[in-house]
C-alpha cells in the first residue's frame, strides 16, 4: 500500500456521499422486502461510506496558500507529498 492511496485527494466527497445514500436506500429496500443478503451487504457498504464521510470531518482538507506560512509546526506545505509532487511510494 502506498501513501498516495491514503491522501485526501484520492477520496472524492461527492462519490462517497452518493455511495452512502445509494447503499442506505438499497439496505432499506432489502429490509422492507425481507432479503437478508441485500440488506446486510448494503448495510456494510453504508457503514464504510459513513466512516469515510466521518473522516472528512475528523481530518479536514488543508488548503495550501501561496505564502506557505500557515498551519502549525514548521511553516510549510504539510510535509507529505503526493506522487505528482515528487513523493515516493511506501513499497
């Protein structure tokens, strides 16, 4: 697993929110029709999507300004580079 896969730029908010909404609706449909497989599999997907949405609130995306002097410790751009910025993979 690489650090690129864990960066916030790879998690797209609209996609995750729509996944949560869709999986929750299919889970509800499975519960209403009495289909345990449909209900359980989509409930698991809903839980994963809800955890991803929660991560956006726990770890908000930092904005990079042109001055480079914001944020805490060190006064820079954060320290973790994406692959496009010349970062390296963990493997």
